[in-house]
C-alpha cells in the first residue's frame, strides 16, 4: 500500500468498526471511494490484492455465507420463543394495586 493517507484512514475506520460505531460494509465503501479518487491509489498495482485481504478480514461473515452457510445461521434465535406460556395478565385487566 503506497498511499499513506489510505493507510491512515483504514486504521481510523477499523477502530470505528471495532468500537461498533461504523459498519464494516460502510468502511469498505469508504475504502473503495478513496481508491477511485486518489491518484496514488490508482497507480498502485498491488492495491486491489491488499484491499481484498482487508475485505476478507473485516467482513468474515459474508465470506462464510458465500461458502454454503445456511441462511438461518445468519440470524439470531427468537428472544421470545413460542413454546413458553404467557403468564402475564391481559392489558385490559383491572389493576388491583395503585402505585
């Protein structure tokens, strides 16, 4: 990677991703946008390979999904499973106690 500005930005953006203040996909959009507009990046022949390595590191879930992971594994289980009985009184039930 020959562009010092891109290197600095990637480190900064990755910090935001680790702090969960930026989505990994958004980070990669910023990288792609910078590369398209930066004359140093456009001349760097090895940059596409390096960006792909960064993409695989930052977006590992997409890599697993593409290689046969079931769609249902990508989602979290239900918070309120249907097999548990509902013991709460109905919303329109009279309240016996005034708070």
